[in-house]
């Protein structure tokens, strides 16, 4: 089968049957303004050295802005953070210039936004960026990370919908 025989909608449908976690990758542009984009393609890459990665589309406006600073923070969404998931997966709301309007955040050591209520965050410096078709494979070196002890359930994206892991509490 050649590349051109793979229908784009079928590709999306089949890949939508692979459940992923959901993250919001955040960072600052060169003017110091915050940007963020919802990303499911986050992956652990290497323990020594500590590297993680994700794949933004080449047309991702937020990644183009974040890349200016050379740093980013991966915020791992908890179950129930649907609003953040969809907010950062769209253009800024009508009448707003930033997706961060009305969103609380604190700065990581590299300045990237840390969102509240997540299951954890990973603060990185860009190590290398590879071209991968219509996406980029961004590899980051981890400079700081933390997980929450009081968040019980994570967000999962499956067949176009957000759900939760439904972790048993006992
Ligand atoms: C659950 C979920 C996961 C997503 N994962 C990715 C991803 O890994 N890479 C990507 O380029 N877009 C991904 N998207 C789509 C982007 O969030 C969306 O295209 C966004 O509007 C891009 O915004 P930007 O142009 O501000 O960067 C995902 C969307 C959702 C809802």
C-alpha cells in the first residue's frame, strides 16, 4: 500500500483508537507572554540523560511562539480538567487575545507556566527538534519535575472524547 492510499480520515479514526494521556505544553514567547497547546503525543524518551518529547504540528502557532524561549513545561491533565483540554486545543476565545485569559498559573524555574490541579509537570529545555512529516518531534531535557500526591485520576483521550482512567481508590 502506498502513502496516497491511506485516507486521512481513516488514519485519524484508527489512531483515535489508541488511548493517550492529555497534556498542555506551555511556554513563553520572546516578549514574555504565555502560550499553551493541548498535546497527546507526549512521550518519555530517555532516563540518562533525562529526556522527554512531543510532536506539535508544523502549523502550531503556540509551539512557534514557545520555541522562541527554548524552554517548555508539560502539564499532565487530571480527570475533570476538560475545560483546560479544550481551551488549549482551540484558538483564543472570541474577544480574547490569549488562551491564558482567565487561567491561573505559576512560573516554573525556566519561566514556563505551571497549571494548577494537574497530576504533574515536567519543565524542559529544548534539546533537539526533528522534522517528522507535517509534525515536529521536539525533544526536551528535563530540568525540573513534580507530581501531585492528592490527585487520584488522570485524563485519557480515546476516540475523540476525554474520559478518565477510573482508578480504583482502594
Ligand atoms: C486530546 C488532544 C490531543 C492533541 N494532541 C496533539 C498533538 O500531539 N500534536 C498536535 O500538533 N496537536 C494536537 N492536538 C491539537 C491541538 O491542540 C490543536 O490543533 C490546537 O488548536 C493547536 O493550537 P496552536 O495553533 O495554538 O498551537 C490535540 C488536541 C486534543 C484535543
